[in-house]
C-alpha cells in the first residue's frame, strides 16, 4: 500500500493529506441508496408538475424533455431584501428512473445549453452578482429528490471563496503571463491522472484533489463559458460528463458537480468540477481546513479508465 503524502493545490494555498485506506471497497459505499419516492409522490414527474411555477415545460421545442421550475422551497427570493436571490430547478428528463448518465448525448448537450441560457437570463436580473449551476446526486450529496435534476442559484454577492480563487488566478496570470488552468492541462495531459481525454475536453483527477474520485472537466482550449463550446466541443463536454457520472452511478457513489468558472473574466478557464462524497469531514478537517483523502488521484483515474 502507498504511504501517506501531503500535497499542495496547483496554485492555491491549500493542502490535502492522502492516506489510503486499507479496505476502501467501492461496494461498501452502496449504503448511500437514494430514497426512492413513488412516482405518484415525486413532484418532478410530469404528471405532478401542474401546480409548480413552471418556467419552461418538457415539450418546449428548443429544449424538449427538459423542464425548468422555480425552487419550491427557496432560501433566497426576489422579494426578500434580507436574502435576495432566485433559485431554479432544471428537471433533466421526464422519466423518473433515469440518471443523467443514462441519457443520450444529445439530451445531455441540451441540458448544458439550458444551463448556459438560464445563467444568462439570471445574470440579467438587477441585484444579481453571481450565478451558480450545481447538481446534487444521491443522499450524501444533499439530494432530497431522486428524479434527475440540477439547480441554479442567483446570489446578491460574489462568494468570498470565488473571489479568493479568482484573485489567485489573476495573480498567476500577472506573474507568469499564462492561465493556470491551461498550464495544468499542459502538465497533466500525459500524466496518470487523466480520467477522460478527447480532441476537445480533458477530465483530470487533480494532483491535490480534496475528494476521492474528484474530477475537473475542462476544455483543452482556453474557453470561458459553455457559450464558447461549439458543435463537437459541446458533444465532448457531454461525453465527459456522461462517462464520469456514469462510473459514479454504477458504483453507487453520491456526487456533486458545479460550474467553477462563472465569473466570465478573460483570465478564467471553464471548469466543471465533479466532487464525489465519500470522505466525511471530521474534527481534523473542521479544525484545520486540511482534508484527508483516502484515494490518490492516480488511483481515481484508474477507476474511471477501468
Ligand atoms: Zn419523478
Ligand atoms: Zn486557460
């Protein structure tokens, strides 16, 4: 078994302790079964959507099979000056028992286009400073409904975590004259940490990943938003997402993914981060901000390529 190792993030001041567990068997993770709601009770199934505030229905001609509704229990609302914002849910398929990874590529491409469209719409709202797209899949990832969906939140401020990372990206750019993520791709594309690679898109298990099986999906070219992905490039992004989430679904692993690029600044490189939820944050993590990860990224990449 490999020895434990402390690794530093590519360009941020953060550290991860890799400490392989002797018996981390993937089938042990299965206890995290999603709560299976009856179709009659599921409020994301088409027949139950009637009384929801529907922004776009499943039979929308441009994006058939996808519905967008207002979040039924939003924390942030446009009419609350003390917690201003907007929350939407994107229901990825009318079918109750399908995962995102079960959908054909064209459907996943349509979902990606809907993300782009909703980000643009929400950014137009007065008072909105930041928009985040994310997905919670499985109980450990915070999902409360099994029916495949993702979420969008429009915030009245730019979260400090995002400001810090943005500052670090800009500092790197000023010092070296290059984008840190373009440099990471150059360094990593021939490394044992590649989980997905084609002519347009790469999936990297980061050198100091804070999550077991964590992957950053990025375009090989310096592209800032989904809007910059055309034809084949968008198909590549859909393929990468299907492969990565499919492996996690097959192993019964809960995951979150989110867009990490949403500032849309020149120096920013599009990143879709997939963060599986295996490691539990305990006293060490809470007390130091340093995370213990039981799976080296080289082994995570092997899992995706197996
Ligand atoms: Zn359903
Ligand atoms: Zn770049």
